[in-house]
C-alpha cells in the first residue's frame, strides 16, 4: 500500500491535504533529472545564475499572500509573519544574485610561478532536509547559495508541510527553473537511505539534534559533506544596568516569533537579581498583550503550535518544571476547544534540575533564571548542550560586546537585540546545535570544491 503524507490544520485539526508518497522509481527519476541538470548548470556563468535567482524572487513576491495563507493553514504561522518570511526569501535570493560572484571569485596566491590561485567549483546534487517551522525560509536560505554556486538541489521537506513544498516547486516552475530543485514527497524513514545514493554529493539539514546525529552518521560513513543546523536553547542575559522595559520588549520578540517555534528563539532568560522583579512584571505584561488566536488574522501575534503532540510535549515540560518548584507568572495551561494552542507563558524560579532549564522549549514559554553576578550569568548561559545563539542586554554596549565575544559560547551573539538570521551574516551553531554555516560568504563556500591551481 502506498504511503500517504497528510497535512492537518493545527487550528481546526482537519485534514487539508493528502499526498501520495513517491515510489522508488519516482525518486530515482528525480535524482537522474537532478544529475542531468547539474551537467549543464555547473558550466553556467555567474550572471546567468544571478538572473535566475532574480526571476524566482519576483515569482515569490507575486505569490506572497497565497504562500503565507498556506503556511498558516499547514503549520499555524500567523499570516503577517508568513508574508514577512516570503519577503525575506526574496531578499536573500537577490543578495546572492548581487554578491555570489564576488564570494566565489578566484583568489590569487603569489608563489613566484606563472599562476597559482584558488578557485571554487560546485560539488553536484545537494540533498536538503528541511523542517516545518519556517517552511519557505529554511528552504531558500539553503537554495540561494547552493544554486548560485553551481549546484542543484533535491528537497525533502517535513511531511506536514507538503503543500508548502509543492507550492515552492510551482514557484520555480512558474519562473522557468523547476529542475534546479525537485521536491521529493517521501516519509522520514526514507531519508537516511537516500543519503547513501551515489548521486548525492552533500547534505544540509535543519532539524533536531537527534536527526542531525543520524544524518551525520550516514554522511560520515559515505564521506559526504554535511551542514547541520540543529536545536537550540538560546540564553538572553539581562545585566543589572539594562533598561528593563526595553530588554523585556526584545526578550518577548525573541521568544514569541513563529509562536516560539524556532531553533534560535530566546528560551532562557538569565536575569540579574537587582532587576528581577521589574523584569518579571514587564515580561508578563508584554506577553499578555500579544494577540493570541487565529493565524489567518493579520493582528494575531501567537497562533497555534504546529501539531497537537508538540503542544502536549511543551505542556509536559511546563508541568514537570512546576512540580519541581518553578512558578507560573502567566499561561501554563491548555486552553479549552479545538486546536493546538498554547498561551504565552512565563516561568520563574527556574533551576538547573528542571526541564525548562536545559531542554529546548519549542513554543511560547519563557524560563526566567535569577543570578547574582555577571560571571554567574555567563556560566549559566553556557551551561547547555546547545550553542546556537545568545543575547546580552546592557546599557554598556562595550562591556556587553566584550562578553559576547569572549564569554558566550554560541554561533551568533547579539547585543541589545534579539537573535535572528540574515543573508549577510553566517548562521549556524556549535556543540549539539550542529556544525557548518549557512548564509553570508561562508555559507556559499560550504558546498564547493575549494580547488588549488598551480601553473609553472
């Protein structure tokens, strides 16, 4: 019997899409088409690749409203955030169209011979394994540099956003470039054997740490390059001299983007004792002020979580932390009615033996931890298996910058603003948040052969 992939609206719990998974022959055909496309695409000029990216950016903007509403239906993203996500994808395509050639320009190395230089050549077919939480951004932040570098891509998207995956495919088709990335509708169990396929040159994954370990193991035994962007439990450190109201605004924005379902969302709030009470009051006030409800309403700030099982797991983490001594300042309950909703929640008096301290909370739950010194704050910020991002909030930006550079263990460290990805900055983590980088100059050089050429 053929496998069926389903999409369920997290607001209504109704099935909104059923998709028959690809057969083995269909997967093989897609791989062969990708190989054929690579044979000519790797020889194209940078200006031709740039034009393709611009074409796709235009089609994305043409379909912005439809794409945002589809994401709201499939995984509950507030529609205003969905439109911003599509725009971010278009901007990133344009960024690599403008800068990709310079990032991959030959670099001369003086060695006293006729020529010696480093050149950057594409690897081949890149397999992209992408999650549901940013169904467009996760795909295009990998697609843009990969295609600009001369590679082609196969996409295995999360099964619950198969509609978004097919919509991306249609955007590429409408732009006239469908073969540069092909969507594979396959269940999760079929991913690891696919990495073994000789046609796959490299793999990029955004997902859980456990998924990253499995992908890394298979890629490693095949000696294939992998870039892994995995889980996070980002610490936001609020120093004693911080503007508490401004800090709370930044912390709430970082915690509640995409209804809190982001690897790089603010999750642990490490706050100086001198300002803890004022911070708690401000945090609760700002969390309660968010409009909570229908993701298709442009005024909504917090929609449902993507699935009921994710909502139930988040509530388990909250209840267990409360049983162990955490205090609920707001939220912390499952609302009545249909839908995978969980309200904005603030926990305080969190200690290192609780799930809210060291587990990733994938939803709008803030865990507040009190500290007595800056040194202790940085120790707790680093007391995590993760190292994706972090933030320091202080009136003294020079001091905060020094701590960000020298004392915070993370791939991205922001001062006085919430952590986010941007096409201009390399993005990725350390420790169990993964390895490799996406975006910026470093991201486009991940999936190339850095080739030395010497001519005497």
